């Protein structure tokens, strides 16, 4: 047991190394911007390694969860609750963004350069396609292309179909479920190995963005940056925090502290997708059942875009004010509703918010597209706040949906958030609870003492806790 604790402690040094790498990257970005920009492939490579694991992790989690549930109606109830909640919270986020954006009037006094005009047109050319294209894009070309192309919603569809098929097979499907359980442990073990490259990825990503942006752009656009960060904080701590406390009885600060390493990973890579596999693992460890985690988290990454909604709202008002073409309230609402729909499926992709902004302005008020160039310089820093807010929103949504469907072990939640049942950083898999996705009544190891391994209850399954 002592050896296991020592191995787990080493992961603390990993995340200290990430913090050191971020600080070093900022220093290199300021002192040698030309060199720093050339380091960008380090960050891109690390994020790509993480993305490589997303499809198999989502597939395993959903198939294990759905395939083990006795009634298909439970899966439908989880999905319906999740989508309804996402719709309401996106509307709330839009309203808050509209309010703060109109109060700040952040774009007045800025002037558009020719370079900025060209940058705006470039972003518009890469904007999202229509709603019909998005819906058709959920269907993969083949059964396995969802895995090769890395599309989250396509993987979700294939996994749901496989889960329902195994559910219908009954006892005949149990060997397949056991095999997928072993596969899940394998992919999480690979992910744990990849995480040791995080300091290198963080260094390259931060150095490149500081080298590209410089101090001048940050100074001139500080108002909208600070306003956006404060608005996101207000939404997370006040709105989400209140709902989480009232509905689930969970403290938002305790939940965010539990997910601290994931927030650091997002901050250093500027992509919430880099933390998606770890969010799935940590929500299961927290005590939420596999079906709820498997459906709510991947769906939330495409439909629960709280941070993106706030960004699109404030950025649209900023661009319109900067070009002295202020939008009427009705124009603001119709434009933003379109943008939120157009942005589905792009939450985890760095820079997708900027393309959605440009595409929305082009379709509703083409004269404003040039103004997108004003925000290009700081979009990476705003992308981090978008990603952090989207991630926090998905974590809260998973706990809330688990509470509403009674698929959460509240005693387990208290123990985990209090630090008495630590998360196994070496494997990212917690075999001791809900291994077949049977809800809070399954053996989650909730009765363990604080010194026991969370992944080795009652008979100590081999491998994970060894």
C-alpha cells in the first residue's frame, strides 16, 4: 500500500512541472518571440496525442454504461434531461453576455487596420456550415470511421447503437462487455502514459501564443479580455455554483478543486478537449454512474457551450461598437441564437469560436466581418476562458443529471471531494465502483477507509490497484 501511495505521489511532480513549463514558455515568448513561435508543434503534438484517445474512451464508457442498463428508457431519460438543461443554460449564458457586453461598451475607440480586415475575412472563410450539415455530420461514413476521424458525436452515435445492441443480447453480450471493460483499462493506461508529456506540450503551446501575440495587443484589448474573464467567473461561481448547491448539495469550489489538474491542462493547451478523457474518469470516480457520465459528458462537449455563448455575445457587441455600427437588441438576439446553433460540435477545437463569430457576422451583417480582425490577436487568451467555462459547465451538468436521475452516490461524492478516496492517477480507472454502470446501488467502494486503495475493494481486482 505504501508503494502504491509513493507511485501516486509522483504525479504531483508532473503537474508542478506543467506549471514550471508554462512560466518558462511565457518567458521564452517575451524574450525570444521568433524562437517561441517555432515551438508551436510541441503543443499541437501533445493535444493530438490526447485527441487520439478520446474516441476509444468515449466508446468504451458508453458501451459499458448503456450495455449494462436493463431498460433503454433510462438512457433516453438521461439524454433528454441533459439536452434540456444544456438549452436552458446556454440561454442564461447568452443573457449574461448580452448584459455585460452592453454595459461595458468595450469596442469604442479602436481602429481597424488593413491587416485586421484581411484576418477577419480569412476567419469567415473557415466558418461553420449550416444546421443540416451539422446533423448529417453526426452519421459516420462507416462503422469505424468515427474512430479514425476523431468525431465526438459520431463516436457517441456508434457507441449508443453498440450499447443498445448488447443490452438486447442479454447474457450473450456479457463476454463482449467484459472484453470492452479490459479495453477501457488499456486505453486509460495509455492516456496516463501520455500525460507525462504534458510539460513539453504546455511549454510549446504557451511559448507560441505569447510569441505570436506580444504585449501590445494585450494592452489595447485589455477591456474586453478582463470583462470576458470576469463574466465567465460570474457565470461559473454565481449561476452554476448556486444551481449545484441547491440541486445536488455540492460546493462548486470543492468540485473545481477536485478538477484542478484538468483546469491546469486546459489552461496550458487552450483546449477543453484535452481534458475530456480525464473528466470522464473523474466523474465516474466521483460517484456518478457510467450511463450518466458516458452520455452527459460527450454530449455536453457539443451542446453545453456556456463559455462559447458568452464569448460570441461579447465579441459581437465589441466588433459592432469598434466599427461604429452598433447592433439593435433584436439584431443581437437573432445573431447570437444563430451563432450558438452554428457552434455545436466545435467546443473543444482551439479557434473554432473565432470562425463561428466570423461566419455569424457574415450571414447577418456582412459589414462587420472585417472587425473580427481586431480580436484575432487575443482570441487565444479568450479561448482559454471559453474552454475553462465550458469544462466547468460540463462537470456541473454531469453531477446535476446524476442527481435528477438518482444515478449518483452522494456518500461517495462527499468522500471523494473531502480527499478521503483519492483518484488513481496511474491508471485513471476505478474498478471498485459502478464497473458495469448499474447506478448508485453498485459496489462503489464507498465504505473504504481513507487509507485504502479506491480501486481494490472486496477481493481486490487484479491489475489496477496492484
